[in-house]
């Protein structure tokens, strides 16, 4: 078998480097892990550079390599990593780079640009958000190929970075694994017993959940207000706030707690922190809320909850609007229209046997197939250019 070729496929074994700030929690991190696992499963070599985090162990269990370097700190000192990264790209014979964030993107781009043209890997940038429009953010559109994680993100790129030609712009929706979030999933009795032992105030209640990192943009204050208004007519309502908080944003968590106390909801809203069992939490919730004040690039929690059949109500913008329009239109509410939000949640709570159509239009397998296909095509283009 020729050197560097994957057995039984005839395809060349790629070395793919993904770069992001850290591997803690969030949709970007989840996508990086999924792509890394797919690369390894396909016989390629996966490397991830980040400052580390709780998901490093999960990444390495998938067979990917992790290099712990902080390229995400916005400081002139971060520039010192450019020469190291340049050497790393050469020594590891990297075929494809995929950048997932702005500061690491600039460091990687500088190292890549300093290489002889004939030694440069294919450069891909995956745009995960609606960044502020400026020169700093433009790095996310300077890849030889630019991936948008939803149609909404692709529209944002076309409107604000017109230098990206259509042939370089690829819409690859993030996806979820329906085997991991199967329709009709129910947790075990043992799990339920342990959960309600840990959080007894939530037992035997109509649970509403908001899932994701605790950040002002995610709409937790609206969630608290919603629970308070709903409890005026239904005392069985209980709210679950699922997710951790960046230590730099602990003041916002205290603001949420203060609002809960002011509204007399201390016994009716529970903070349950970061959880690895969100599937089970979706399944015991009557409704999952997505109340981001700014558009989400995709809306992974929306797709996950709908996949198992739990209704989702969300402000209809960005990627969340795309998912709701495709899979659960009844859950879409005009942005920041709190009256409409409360009314829609009440309507859905009155329909406990509501059946959600079981078609998952955002499959992880499709996302991975298209991503790896792009990597392979970009690498082949690079090799063709070298030979020409």
C-alpha cells in the first residue's frame, strides 16, 4: 500500500488540524469533537489545538490528539506562538487547517501565511456566529473555503464580507445524532430517582428548561419572568436553569438570583449547573426554551430537544428560526415579544399529548460527510496546485 494511503479505500490519509480557544462546553466545541471523531474513524489523523478544558478527555478518547496552547487570549503576548505554530505545521505535515474562532484564527493565519506557498496546508474557516462586523472578525472569512453552520450565517457572510465568492462559501448545517437523541426517549427510573433526590423541588412538577451557558445574551432573565407569570395560573410550573457560568460572568448569575428572589421564585426555579445528561433533562421537561436576545448561529439545544420529541419555544431568528420552521413551527415566537411567548407556552402546556413530526432534517452524519468531503477536496486542490 502506498505511504499515507488509507487501507482499502484508495484515499490519502490526511492530517487535519482544528484550532479553537478552549474545549469547555458549547456548540462549537461539540462540533469540533464530532469532526475529530469522524476523522479518526475514517482513518485520518486529527489534531486539535486549544487551551484545554473539560472536553479534552472526551476528545482523546475518540483517538484525536490534543496540543494545549492558548491561542485565544487577546493579548500581544499571544503573537509569540506564531513561530512555534509555523514549525508545527511543517513538522506534522498538516494537510488541512480548520479555524473556529477569531483570535486563534489570526495566529494560525499568520503562521500559515509565513510558509512557502508550496508548503501551506489548505485553509478552512468555520463561521459559528454573527460576529461584530470589522477587520478583526474578517479573519473568519479569509479561509480558502468558508463554512457557514446555517443559512442565516451564510446570509450574514454574503451581506458583510462580499469578498467571499459563492464557490468558496459552503453551508454545512450543524447536526445531531438521532441515535443519541432518539424519538420518544425516556430516562430510567434509577436516573429519575437520583435526579429528583438531588433536586427535590422539581419533583412532580411541570418542568420548563433553559439549557446552555449562563450568559446575558441567552435570555435567562426572560425565563425567570416567564416562570413567574405562568405560576400565576399554574402552581405546578417549575423552571430548570441548565448550564455553567463563566467565572468572569458570575455577576450576571447573581443578577438572575436576585430577580428570582424579588419575584418570590426561590422554590420554583432550580440551577442545576453543567450536565452531561441533557438528553434526560430534555425528556422530563414539558417545554425547552430558547430565548437568546441575539440570533443563534444554529441552535443545537433546539434540534436535540425536538429530536426526542420535546416541544421547544424560541425567539424566531437566526439558526433557531431555521430549525423551528423545518421541524416545529408552533414553537416560533416573534423576537422579544414577551406576551406572545407567554401565550404560546400556555397553549403548548395545555396540549400534554402534543405529537411533534419525527423528521430530523439536521443529521450529524450529513454534517460529517460534507465536512470530511470538503477537507478531502480542499487537500486535493492544494496538491494539484503544487504539481502544476
